[in-house]
C-alpha cells in the first residue's frame, strides 16, 4: 500500500505540472527557465502602468508554518507582531540576522490555522534551512508548498470589480486578506488596485481563465516594477544581510513593531530607531539607458569619494524607457543631488517621489 507521504508527493507533482503546462499554454516565454513575458514584452510593460494585468508569480515562493506553536515561533523570529496577523489581515515583516541585517522580507498571511510566508524564490532553500535550525522542540513544522498552492497577481483600474465578479470577493483595504473556499485574496499597495491570489493549481487555472477575459497576462518582472512604484522593497540573494530594516523603509510601510518582544537583531533595530543615527534610506530613482541596474550594484556620489554611497535594491525596465529602481543610499548624497550608477562616472540617477513620506531627518 502506498504511504500517505508518497501519495501526497505524487499529487503535488501532478498539480505543479498542471500549472506549468497551463502557463505554457497561455503563451509564457521563458528565459533561463523563468517566465519573463507572454509574447510582447514592450506592450505588456506599457500596459502595466494603466491597464488591467494578470501576473505570473513563480519568482516568489510559499512556506507554510503549521502547528500549535507556529504563532509563538514566528513571533520570536520576525520583526513584526505576528499576533496581529488574522484571517482578515496580512502583514509585511523581515527576518534578521543577529546583527540586525535583513535575511529576507516576507508577507505573512493565514489560511485557516496555518501561517504562510511569501518571499523571493531565490531565497527559499536558505530561509527554510536556517528557520528550521531555530525550531528545536517547538511544535511547528515548516515546509515549501509551491506544489500545493499557486500565487498570481492582478493589478489595474478594474481589478477589484473583476475579482468580485470572478471570485465573489475582494478585500477593500491594503494588507486585507480574505479566504473563501480554496481561494485567498490579499490586497497589496500599488499605483493601481493590486491583489495577490492564492489557490490550488486546479482552482487557480480556472480563475486565471475568467480574469484573462479583461486582463493582459504578463510576467513576474512587471509585478516587481509595480513594487518599485509602490516603494515596496524586496531582499534578493544579492542583498541578503545588506540592510537594517529602516534602511529599506520597512518601519514606514508597517513591517516593524517596536513594542513586541525579542527577535534576532531586535536590539540593533530598536537602537537605530530610538537613537536616530540612521544615515541611509531607500529612495526611488530612474536611470536612462538599456543596461539594467543589478540588485546589489553600487551607487557613487562626489560627496562620498572613494567608496560606495548606496546599493541597488531592485530595478526593472520602465514602461517608457530606461529603468526604474529602488536603492538604499546615503541621505547626505541624495541631498547633495548627484548620484551615479556603477562608478563615479556612470549613468546619472534621477530621484523620483515615493508614494509615502520618509520621517524628517531620515
């Protein structure tokens, strides 16, 4: 007789294959194994700024935390108060090293009694392995559920009404989360109404087909561009352990709770908050040219001679031309007004406004 574990593994493999085959049938174009667009990258990029788009999201991964001590375990590890994650409310948080540097930024949400962590897929094995080291005797299990659940995105002026018509519901507030049946919908910040949709592959494919009637399918890079427009940072393998949460404006967007108990790096994060010695902040910027800035690439400024004045967080092609990016930079260098990508004589950056205010004095 086949064991339940083996049977589940086979079912999950079938489900995962179903989604991959489905996305391929939709016209997905892969580069180095990753979906980039659906046949017309330029048209899709321009559509992202104003139209309804349906976004493939296999660039991110899902980890499930299950068990009677899952809440206590996560709350002892993450920068936010996980007690405030409800069936109706998701949350941004970071997991930091003991030195207060972010290993990953993630979104936490619930489906039933289980907690789910959503973050860049390139960090899956590292985060899962390191988190499991802290479990010890806690009654919690951590596992990847990318085969069981698929995540895709919907953004656009009519996104909320489209979801209400196709799924029957949609959260009204940013960070709001709602689950009905096998579908979870989370509203996230963006220049247009924007939602993440989580469901088993068989359900996700059906919902995608309904939404596609009024939306243009696009690849993960355009969701990353929408994150940049929203001033929402992501930690990638190239920048893991590079930033303290405040450097990436995490406390501004609600990703840090300063009243909760201890977690790795908490003392350093709190000290930076209350002593007011923050010298770097995350800004949004634009750079002309066809060469994409790389996550982790250095930024230089005349007032910081001989050393880096900042680091690229993420960058994506702009719908018009050039590239839009988020970068953590010296506050004094931004104030001085001259910033260059890659070298002292590299392409010049233009600072663009963020959709939220940074506290005075950094």
